[in-house]
C-alpha cells in the first residue's frame, strides 16, 4: 500500500462507527468490546498490507550461482527447471530427512493446506517442495496424502538445504524453510526467506512467521481457546 493510499485511509474508529453488524442477543458490553476489537482488526489488515508492500519493495537479492541438483518426480532437475514458465519460484523445504521414519506433522499440516490451493498458486508463480529424503520416499507419502498439485524434489547432496538452513553442515539437522526466488533475463536471484525462528519468538509463544503460512493457526486464533501452548497436529488421529 503506497504512501498516498495510506494518507487517504479513514481512521479505523470512523469506519467502525459505520458498522451496522449486530449479533443476536448481544449485550452492550459485548458490542463495546467487539467494536474495540474491530478497530484493531482493521489496523492489523493495514499492517499486513504495509508489510507485504515493504516485502515486495526489497532490493534484488543475491544471485544464485551454485549448481544445485535435485531429483524431481520426472527426473533430474536444477533450480532453473523448477520455474517452468514462471518468473517467480516459491520453495518449501519440509522436514522429511532420511533419518525420519515419517515426515514432520507440522510440515505435513502446512502442505495439506497448500495442496488444496496449489493449482491456484501455480497460476501465478511456480511452487516446489524440497526434501532430503529420496524422491520415491517423498512421492509415496504424497500419494498417501493425495497431494496432486504439489511438485516434490529431493535435494541430492544437501547443498541447497545447507545454504538455505534446512540442515546443518553435517547434514544432521532437519529444519523447515520457506524461500522465494526470481528469474530475470536468465539470472536467478534470491528474493525472500522466512527468517523468524527461535531467536525471534516472543515469550510463551511457539516460533512462527508472520503472517503465518498455515491456516490451521489462523482458524484457531478465532476461537476462545486459541491455538494453545502445547498442542500440535499429528499425522493421524
């Protein structure tokens, strides 16, 4: 959202005064508190847009000069191949290293949600999921989950995963990662990485990005119980 647009925005309080929504049998105390919350929700929406605009305005990132090698569902591939006919590539590194019997439940939950909108996302940008397990192992889980529109790749030598913090130098760690790349005139550059983790977590909160890439938490945040402090999704129930 540009500065000129921001300058013309109505105060959130004025917008709330025009809100005619009322719920059955609500009390005056409820309406007062709900209107105060609505002001904050409007400001949150505007903050999300300001952050998104600031992200879009990032200067060009570092050029990708490494020859990262992957094995995709249709054979060997490089990072350039993941772009297809798009100029932007979103890569999610999921926690399914060769030492794991099953993938990370949190990563699985995220990809469950992404799978439902992957066909839409891929109308605008390229999308890829990278794991450190062999491609056959990843595809078997993809088939199990019914993820039709998520393209999977195996990081053949962990080079990509090391450079983008999805593993450590020894290849023992297993971390999630969200990275965006651009391609212009044949040059691939890094554009954005999620960098919010344990070091940036607030007290009493699980490390997470903002906005959260998983709708699970967005929905739970609408409830009186919230997301909880020690609950996480499982692979099955």
